[in-house]
């Protein structure tokens, strides 16, 4: 898992990105109302606890809504674009990590689990979440030519440093600059995890930011998919209480 190994590099790229963001020289895109997002969680983890209901039941909305509050921020959970800065002058930010396409979820889960794609989500719960309002986010996907220019203008090999598998110093510096921009609500970036079917099926990760201890607004969790020993998940609605 990536960690901040070079706080000085984090501070450097935070400052560089902040200048470009303030000059509106960062590519952006809208996540439209009605867009469906997917998030894979460990339902047994204390950070994402969401027990599977009995057959015919439903997932508690009050409990599920707690998962709209990211677990990191002042706490470092080894997330690439969010968490503490380890630099006194740079505030932390919490990040909710979702994907825009289901194949991105499978690609990421396959990478981290080491399992075949068919079984990569075993033991996981996938939350189906709908966006309730238009969100403006930084578009840092490499298929966007403006995004790659943005990275090049920050410095040589920036894109490679953003995707360093063990050191997220540069990525987090950029992420924290986006989080504290005042007008961007997150960032979209293509997953670096390859698909077994096609390199064009990687999909996009979406990170939505919130101040530490706060929930990400404008999201509605509408379904929970629990993956067990069967290929097909058990699907439950999310409702009160």
C-alpha cells in the first residue's frame, strides 16, 4: 500500500498544483445528477462495518449512511490522494473512493485480492450509490490530453510518480490541493489496473473529498451487493431504520 515517504515532495507538488488550480489551469468534468457510483467495502472492517441482513431483509440506511463519511483524513489509511500531509501548513482531507464503471471495480479488486476476476469480490460488499446533484471534479484521466499536459507542466515524470506503487507523496500533494481548492469536489482518474479482456476496459476511479469527520454530500446509497461463495451476489435494498 502506498505511503507518504517524502513530505517535501508532497509539499512541492501541493504548491505547484495549487497555483495551477487557482489559475483554472486544471482540466475538469461534471459528474451529473443520476450517475451511479460503485464502492467495494469490507463489511466486517471496523471502518466500513455493514452486516449482511437476513434473507428478505434490508440494509440499515442509518448504518450505511455512516459510510459516506470517509475513514481517513487525520488518520492515514494508505489512500493515494487523501489523508494527512505530514506537513504542518497543509491541511488533511478525507476521500471517498468510488468507481464510475463496474469493470474498474473488478480490475481493482482483482489486483488487490490476487484472485481471478470472477471471484475477486468474494467477501466484499459493493454499494450502489447515486449522485443527487451535479459535481464538478478535476479530470486527471490519462485519456484526457489536457490532463497529461497538466502533469507534464508540474514536472518531469509526474504521471509516473503519481502512480508509484509504494510512495504516494506526489499523488497526495495533488489530491490535497484539489480537496482544498474551494470549488472542486473531487477528482477522476483512470485506474492503472489492467483488465484481462482489454486495455480499454480499465475504467475510472472517482475520489470525492470531505473535511475530516464529515460526510460527502449529495450521495444516496440505494443498494448493497454481498459477494460470497456463489458467483452471483445477494442483493439487498437500503432503507430505514
